[in-house]
C-alpha cells in the first residue's frame, strides 16, 4: 500500500483523504508553550472563554505607547490649549485658513520655542512626534510644517553641503526663509526621472539658467508657493554645454537647485518667475499650493545642491557616483523622510478617528431586549466587527511606524547602503499600506456614528478630506507598492543566487522551502485556541501567504516575459504584485507588533496588548481564508475556528475599548469632536448648536 503521508502531486481530493488519515492516526499533540525563532516568539498564556480581560492601567499603557515622546507632544498640546486664537474653526475660508496655518506654525516656533527643524538632524523620532501632535491640532498645520522642515529644509540639509547648511539653516529654522519643494510637474509626478524643467549652466556668468520648456513642465501642487514661500528647491535636468568646436550639450540628469522666488523684504515675486494659485482643494486648504513657471531665471552656481554631483567654474561635472541612475537613486534615498512622516502621521489620524467612533459607540444606546434598557451600540456584534479590528490595527501601525522611525534614525547616522535600501522599501510599503487603510477607515468611522458622524463639528469629514491626499503625495500608493514588489523580487533572486538579504526581508533567510512545502496536514487541522493565538502560527501563516505570492508571481513574470517583454509581463501581473507587496508589509507589521507585546514590562498591559495583537492577526488571516483553504493550509474546521475566535476576540477587545482609546492620550482639546469627548459628550454637542 502507498504511504498515505506522501502527497506528491496528488489531486486535491486524494490529498484531503490523506490529511484525514493523518488526523485520525496522529491526534494533535499539546502545542509548545514557547517556540524559538526570530525574536524568540513566546506564546503568552491566553484567557479561557469565561475569564474576564485583565484590568488595564491607562497610564501604564499610555506610557508604553508614547514613551519619551510624551513630554514634547504634551508641550505642543498645552501650547495650543493656551492659545484659543490659534484654534481652527469648523467653518473657515481658504484665504483665512492659509493665514491661520502660517500663524499657528510661527507661534509654535517663535512663541512656544519648539524648533522641529533641529530634531530632523539631531533626533528624527522627536520631529515625527511633533508632526503627529500638530497634525492632531490641524492636519494642514502638520503638512505645512512638513513642507517647511522635512521637504524644503530637509532637501537643503540632505542634498546640499556645508556651505548650504551654513547659509540657510538658521533662516529655515526660525521661519525667516519659508520655502517650497518644487519637484512635481503638471505632466510628471511619480516619474521623477521624466521631469522636464532645465537648469543650463552658463560658463560666461557662472550661473545656472532655470527654464520651464513647456506647459507640461510647470511645477504643480507646490506647497507654500501660492502665498508664503520665498525660496524653492527646484528639481531640474542639469544641462552642461559641451566644450569644443562642435557645441551641443549634455544632460546630466535630475538635480536639485535653490531658487529664490520672492523678495525677502517686499515679498514681491522675483523677475522671470510666474506663480499661480492651485486654488481650493478637497482638503488641506490651510496649505497654499501653487504652480511655478520659470522664464530664464538665473541663479549662482553655488545654488546647486551638490552633495552627489557638482559643476566647477569651468563647467566640468564631478560626482562620487558613476552613473545618472546611481545619482538619482542616492538623491531620492535622502528624501524618504517625507514618507516616514506620512506613515507616522496617518496613524495619528486613524487614532483620532477611532477614538471618536469608539467613544460615541459606547455612549450611544439604541434598542435592546423587550422591556429592558437600551444597550450601547458597541455591544452589537456588527459595530464590534467594524471598529475593533480597526482599533487593533491602530495599535499595530503605531508600533510598526515606531520601528520605521528607529530604522530611519539609524540610517541617518550610518549612511550604510544596506540601511538606505531597507528604509527606502520599508517606508514605501508602510506609507502606502497605512494611508490606504486609514482612508477607508475614516469612512467606516463616519458610518459607524450614523447621522451625528455627518456633522462637520464631529470632524470625520475634515479628517477624511484632509487625509485623502496622503495616498498620493510623497509617492502614489500604487507606485510605492510596486517598488516594494520589485525589491522583494530582487531579494528573491539574490536568495537563490547565494546573496545576502537586508533586514526587512530577513524572514526569507529561513528558507523559502520551509514556507512553500506542502502544508502539514496535522497543523492544518489544529483548532485549539492556544494554537490559533500562538504568534508562531500567526507569523507562519502571514509569511506563507507572502512566500506563496512571491514564488508564483516570479514564475508568472518569467513566463509572460518571453512573449510580452519585461514591461508587458509586469503589467500583466500588476495586481498580483500589489497583493504581494501588501502581504509582505502585513507580515512586517505583525512581526513588530509581536515583538513589542513581548517587550512590554507590565504583565497586565502585556496581556491586553496580546489580546489586541491576536485580533489583528486573526482578522487578517480570516480576510484571506480563501487563499489558505485553496492551498490546504487551513482545513474547514480550522477556518471555522478562526472565524469564531476572531468574533470572540472582537467581543473581548470591546470590553477594554474605552481604556485602549484613552491610552492614545489625546486631550479633549485635540479630539475636539463633541461626540468624541471623554465625558458629557451630548452636553458639548447641544451647546455647540446653541442650546
């Protein structure tokens, strides 16, 4: 008789018969309480069905969440609480909002003495903490601060050399030099290498001449340009005249230049520069986006930000990097701070929205058993299904972005090539995944609060509109996910050629074969709660899906490339590639969440975080249960057990939902929505409309 444990290439029906044979002859052994592996994953004890969730200390949980960032964020919150004149009203015109936003930023820097620019260089994690806090005050303020310090200031500091830092640092820091980041053009956004603006060197005058060659090259959506900016970092093609009798010119690729756009004293627009207002937007109307056109604008040669490429007085080009592509990659690699900031700030927006929705859902009562008091709408399973996985995701994203900020800070200190590559891919993936999730969640939160969620004062509309563009700027999410997929394929290829792997993809070191081998018919049927809540099972499930997607898309690309070529094959497999990138990012997020749960020093806090982490993991596994079932990774009985446990975990998280949102530690002044106040919500709401 053939060995029933050997699957080979058997059809699905026969494989399932063999799985049943193994299940009947080899009952599930007790699951180990600890499993060695990456990060020493330990299966923490989980409560029985009848056990109440451990008491939560909001103070302990809040301290663990915010750590050393707590003080600087409280300084920001307290300053704006003390200045009601700086509060953004519910209804405000575009012009007034822009002026208020500039006053808010100026007051933060000059009156409160908080200097975000210095933290960009000294301690990026504190800069991002400030960014999250000011975004809670007004997302427009957070973006305007980012334009001034992360984009305009960051480009000068990261792409320039000592002469630029000496000349511009103080003026950027104290807002004497408000500036712009002029990269995007009307015809080119994500494809930065396709930019058309030119900077032609004139050896006679020792100047660069900046030109907009056609309407498609007009710089578009440039923050700070319409009203307040005095300088711009302009990304343009560096054109050098060829020496000799033949003439002609050489295109050295995209470089960055400091271009003054307004007079420092009179604020009048400088000659040769045309500035127009991009107008009223769907959101973020506190940011003055403008369009710039250049007509033979001359700037000194020293205004080239020359860290990666320089031009001498006699017109000779020098660079430590040998090719246009390497210089371009190094330039963009230094600008990933914007993506890091957007991912981090997007989590802050999600926290505020979830806080409002959860508090309202606890407050609002509706229907109930006959002749009994009405019950909180958060007691309804449907409301728990909407909000509890979202609350768990906010916690997961919080820890993942803290990890991203740490990696970014290490990269800024080491400038190690591997660290740069790792942060570039990780920031692209987290920015894309988190901002897309938050955008969808904002609509869900509005719907979960019914008609009251539609009132502008309760903020969902403003949060949704202001946040929506997070999915597009600093890299369109679809494009960023493709970068992640491309990097995964590169790592996959190097793995099988004996190469090394960067830190983010380190789980692939554990041999793709271990994730892609035939699923174990025993573990495919295990359905006990301690197994489903074991981090080893959860991570293995996430990584199996990623590895499976990676292997199958690699095969598909190779197949289609023979007929369609590389570009055609990529386009044919594009949806598959995007799913791969999202799956990988989910694996990274879960891994970091598990690590942070296990590192929590307080037992009760750790127990509650474990509960939240389990909900995040199992909710995602259930979302993709079709994949796991098709691959026989999960048997039918196990799929049902995952579904039941996910619903039960949502119910348990509901029991500590108030404490979980309170631990985000947003003062009522920041949350602001009357229905999201920590107490007397309806009193605040009725007072707002005049009762």
